[in-house]
C-alpha cells in the first residue's frame, strides 16, 4: 500500500510540474521601442536623413536589436502635435532594451542629436506586444 501511495504522489507531482510548465514561456518576449521626433523648423532634410541613418545603424552596433523601422507621419487626423518622424526598434526582450539604453553606441547617437541641434522634442513608448487571445 505504501508503494502505491509513493507512486501516486510522484505522478501527482509530475502532473503538476507538467501542468504548471504550460504557464511559463521559454520564449523571450520581444520589446518594441518607439521614438517619435518633432524636428525644429530649421532642421534640413539632410540633417533628418543623417539622424535616420544613424538611428538605423544602431541595429548593427548593439546586440539584441532584431529590427529597425522608420517612417514619416501620414495620418489625416492632424493629431500628431508636430511630431513627424517615427523610429521603431524591436529588441529580443526587455533585458536587451535595458542593455541598449546605457550602451556607448546609443550614447554616441544622443551626442549626434545634440551636435546637430535639430530636435524640438521627442517622446518614447516601450511595450511588449500583447499575445492574441485564442
């Protein structure tokens, strides 16, 4: 009788582990980092292109960045408050984003923005994409 109780206990624990492991994802959750710039009226197209290119080059300089996209606002709603240029980095996960923030190459990019003196304002939104419900 004790042997069957021990086997039952082992099976119960094993079943609980298998059940609970379904709630833990072994996959890294990507993190999106969206930066939207409002350029000064004095910013030239060449300066804006320089910023855009330098931002894109971060993907190849900083580990953990998996994608880079950029574009110019095209909304007909006129709700952009003067923010016109959107830059999006996708990171492997939040930890990769956290390593990016103090990274020397990111700091160099910030220094370039300071040197060019073309930004009037910026805002940043970071988020992990919500998983679709089944």
